[in-house]
C-alpha cells in the first residue's frame, strides 16, 4: 500500500506555552469560522457578530445574565476537571445536574411552608448528595465490574431525564398548574437571595466561586490532588507508587457528581423557582467543553465559563433578531471544541509533507 504524502510526526519536545495559548487560538478560529457560517446562511456577518457576541452584554442586566448562565457551567466544569485530571471520564454531568435539581426540589417540597433559615443549606446538601449518588453508579460499576464509565455515565443522563419527567407528570405535579409538567413554585425561604436588585443574578454565583477556590486548593495544594494528577499524567508511576486506581475513580466521579448536583440545585432554587421537565438545558455537556478550554484549571474554567455563557446568550439573540435556529449556539460550541482538539494535536505532533526518508 503506498505511503500517504501527509503524515503526523511526534515532536521531540512539545511547546510549554502552546497548551495555554491554544484555547485562545481556538477562540480566534471559531470567530473566523463564525463569519463564514453567517455568510453561508445568507446573513450579514457583521450584524451576526454584533448580535452574537456584543449585544448580550451591552448593559448591566446583560452582564448579570452572563454571570447567571456561567454559574452552573463553573460548577459542573470544576467537578469534571478533578476527574479528567486522573483520566476518569465522567460524561454524565447532565444527568447528575438533573438529579441535583430533583434532590433539592424534594427537600423544598417536603418542607413547604417552612421559613427556617436551614432550608436553603439543606437544599444545597440535598442537591450535592443526589448528584454524587447518581455519579456513584458508574463509579461502582467501574471499580467492581470494570464497566466503561463514559458509556455508563452518558446513558444515565437519559434515565435521569425520564425520572424527572415521571416526577413532574406524576407525584410532584402541581395540582394548580393547569396540567403543565411542573412542581409547585418554591416558597421564598427555598429561593436563593438576589445579589443585584433588578436582575436575576443570585447567590449561586458566590457558591460557584467558592467551589472554584476549593477546586484549586484540592487540585494544587492537597496530596490527594497530587496523586490524581500523577495518575492522569503517568499511570505506571502512580501504580508503582501504590496509588489506588479505584480510589481515584471514586473521588473523580463523586466530585463531578456533587458539583453538578450543586448546579442543578442552583437552577431550581434560582431562576426557575420550581422543577420542570425542561430543567435540563445542556449545561452538563457544555461543561465538558468548558473544562478543556479552561485547561482543567479553575482559573481557566472561570474565563471559559463566561465564554460558553456568551455563546448560549448569543444564540438566543440571533434566534430572536435574525430568525436563525436555536441550534446555532451548539454549532459555535462544536467549532470551539473542534478547533481546540485540532490545536492540541499539533502541540504534540507536526504535519510532515512527503514520504518518510525523502
């Protein structure tokens, strides 16, 4: 079989700076490709760019919406990054997000009518535990039967969606809700306080920032975080040092599930104020992109969350003003991930033209 004239050849010494610069390169390429997308759809690229990236943050309310959208992405991505660093591939944060919303809703409905200040903390704990419990299923199957955590966690997303549908169409359905699939509205004591008057931005942002800080401390200032980094970067060295692979799986999945559960709690106790069958907005899947664009680093995740939130809001703007489908946001998300993965390939490999030895 003749050898192809194009091939990838491993670099002798990959650049130390490109892993940090490649997300910026991916963003630039996404913007350039976005111009072509608008042009191919028959829309003015300049107007599309303005609506997509500038219009959502043209005033203080827009900035508050950006922070509100970024909050669940920060939470989910930080938890996922802990596992990804140890090569524990949790792809089911969306399902864990849903279970977190279910767990928090269960607490709110059980104590409906209560004005206790302990209600919100109980919902936070309930959401985190529910998300972690859902993540424990792939952790158990991985460590006990060596099941693939990618497939198990992903398939559990659809089980979670069916579970929340059953709840809001059945036992938790609001009897005064005109037959809509939703629970009763939460009491004021079960809602997160607003941070800025006149906006929807609430204290979940403070929770997300606290999780980012805790994630940084865990990843870079704890012995367990060090072991997880070693397990991800040099699995043989981790085994030689006696680090437990099963323990890494449990920690990675439980951290991801707990953080996603917190995000689900923040959604139902924040802008939604109740549980519906539409609680799943794709935050768990988008957080995978956020984690990698942020280089599995809490500081990078902070900025990547803001970028991803802008893509969500920009998609809504062009849908409203340019009559484009809502999926345009997912197109930009996909391009961002595609260009990032492509840039990562060329960090470790170079493209060689010509036959070997020519």
